[in-house]
């Protein structure tokens, strides 16, 4: 066939009427299982693709939502996206997934593309500087839910975790259970909302214990992390414990400590925000603040579909905050006598 197949071609191949094909594609009426199977087979054989734009112009839904995450090599973002996709499928929707690379201009361009493809709503983990373009007038009629990091737009709902309280609890444990007084806070940067909230929780716990917080240790890359950690450990007052602000920071710190021959927890205690896939099989096992990545995606998606199905706008500035879980293992000193009572 030299031209693009049409809905009539599909109907002819499947030995059904065009209206039957339309009912199946638009979920607008009953189609027998046998007819549906023939239609799906004909669609696959012909390579038929519905004209989503034309369907939208006729007032019909595209049954598509968009997902924008910073990147997919961080398992946390991938798990969030997977949970959103699972909920979408249960609601009869497909998803368009893309990444912003922590760049608001890329985020804006990708979101615009999703609008042109008539996505009915967006779920976004906003790019790092927080100055999103998603408050532009072109998005006024689009339902948007922010995950992990809030958007400044008053129309947008946010689903977050209790970053500050989770960090405070872990740092308090290092202080009260293991006697640490010099605890460093390591992070990729200080731009992200999540890192700022976790650093605030760290500061609160230190000050409540009458201890002096250490300035944030920046770990933007493996090389930089090795450099700054070695300098800190060789300094006049080296930290006795480190709190790492996310999974990527934890990987950088673990690699740097391994290369430096630092033993955990006898030389240095380590606690991380985010439960890595390998946290329970590392030696020692990693003490973590676990955030519910899949629950974040699930709650955000359910919230979006609740309002898409009702056909109304999300309430202004609604914010859902999910709890986190403190999981002490050996890396903080639990189960080990080596770092139970520090006096230095």
C-alpha cells in the first residue's frame, strides 16, 4: 500500500464496519472479543496509526498523558515513572515519557511537544533551578502534577516526601545512638528543593543537639567527590560521619571512600537518603532514609486521573506530603561495636 492506511482499510481487513473500528479505538461502545481481535490484527498488519490530532479536534480524548523526569539513570526517577505508567494503563491511558536533563528549556520544549500531541495531562519532576516555564499561558488548560519537587505555579499540585523530618531523624540517630559530633552533609548541589530541605533537616538536628553544622560538602562528580572528601578527612577536624543527600551522591561517596581505604563504620559512619538497590548486600549494609518512590508516582497519577475523569481543575496549591522510613543497618554503627560510642 503506497498511502497511509485508513480506518476504512482496517475495517475491510477485519471484515467489520468502520463504526465498529471507531468504537474500539475510542472506547465508545461494545465490540465483541472476536471482532476486537480481528481489528487489532488488521491494525498491526496494516501499520495503521490513528490521527490523534484529528480525534482531539473532534472533541474526543487521546487517552494519553505525558511524564517528564530529569533523567532515567537514577533508579528513583525511573521507579516514579514506572508507577505512573502502571496507573495510566489501569485507567486506559498510554504515556509519553521524556527527560529534561535538569534543563528548564528542554523541559519546556518537551512539554510543548506533548501538548501538540494532545496529552490530556502532565506529571513532571521539575528541572533543577525551579524556574519552570510550565506556568506559561499555553499550559493553563492542562492538568499538571509535580512530583518530588514543587512547582511555583499556584494551579499545580505537588506530591512530595518529608525530606526535612527524614533527614533530622537519621542525623539524630547518629548523634544519640553513636555519639557523633562532627557529621558532614554531602550533596550534588544546593539548587534542588529536595537537597535544600534535607540540609535544613540536618541543620535542625545538629543545632538541637548543640552541635555546629558543617558547611555542605559538594559532590557534583566522582572526581570532585574524591577531592573534597580526601581534603575533609585529612583536615584538622575530620568528620566522623557523613550523611549523603541522594542515591547518586551516595555512589560517589562510596567509591571515594573505597579508593581512600576508609573502612565503614569503624573509620567513618555513613547514612544515605534513598535506599539503593544494593544497600542490603553491601558490606557493611547501608543505613538509609527510604523514600517511597513508587508511592510518589502512584499518588500523583491517581490525583491527576481523579481530576481528568471529573473534568475539573486541580485545587490551587494542593500539596501531598508522604512519610519516609528510617532503616538503620550496619553502616551507621548499628550491630557493630566499632562505632558505638565515639569520644573523639
